[in-house]
């Protein structure tokens, strides 16, 4: 079974939305005061929820187009790479050589899983 390119693109978009959702959860949690209302009416947390809904919609749409789980889910693992890049940009969190090695292993694993 060949995985359609559009399914792969949808999973890449889902990975980006997933990483953005993680950033929004973190920044929303930083802005919250700890009360329930500060979580419920927090725009960043709500935007994070929307990102995760988008991830699930993209998953369903990609699977509907066809494709193998062993090809598509490893692509979603790129979320960790996107999250590191967002953290670098948003918080100045350094990406160390060891992190880059881990990212390279993720990319290598994604490639091998797709074979």
C-alpha cells in the first residue's frame, strides 16, 4: 500500500499544529493564576485546544485518503522537532548538539519506518 502524498502533508501539518498546541499550553499555563477560571477563560489554553482538535481532524482526513500507520505516525514524531524550534524562538531555549543528534535519529527513524 502506497501512502498518498496528501496524507503525508496532512500529518506534517498535524505535527506543526501539535507543536504549536504545546507552546500555547505552556504559555497559557504561565499566564494562568491557578484558579479554575484562569484556565477556562485563558485564550492561549483555548487556542491550544483548537490546535489539538485540528490535529485530530487532520489525522482523520489523512487516514481517509489512505496510507499506512507505519508511514504516517512516525511523521507525527516530527512534533518534537517543531516544539524545539518554537521553544528556541519563543523562549530562547538552546538546541544543543545532543538535541540535534536526537532530531537526526527521529528523522532517520521516520525514514526507516516509511520503508
